[in-house]
């Protein structure tokens, strides 16, 4: 987040945390998340609930998908 605020190109991977609450804001940054029904489950309370879905929000966010997104945005 420090680098993002300084304009350094950044990549953010989000699963249980919200890209709206915790995402990168810089014009040179890109956020990625997997659209699963239970995400984001972290509700800014300081606690992560136990995941009954084997953390699908992160395990289904594949390196290939992120790479395609990076190439499309030229980050």
C-alpha cells in the first residue's frame, strides 16, 4: 500500500478481504479477486471467520488469470 500511494505499479490479490475496503487505489495498480459468493468474508472486524469452502476465493484465483489480466493492463 505504501508503494501504491507513491505511484509505483502494484498488483494486489484479494480473497477474504474486500477490494473496496482494502484495495489498491493508484492508477498504476491492479487488483484481482475471484468472484465467489462468499467473498469477501472479512468484514473489517479484525477477525477472519473459518472458511467452510477451502478458501476458494484464493485457490481459484489462478496465476494464469492474473497473468492474462496483467498483460491486458500492461502493469
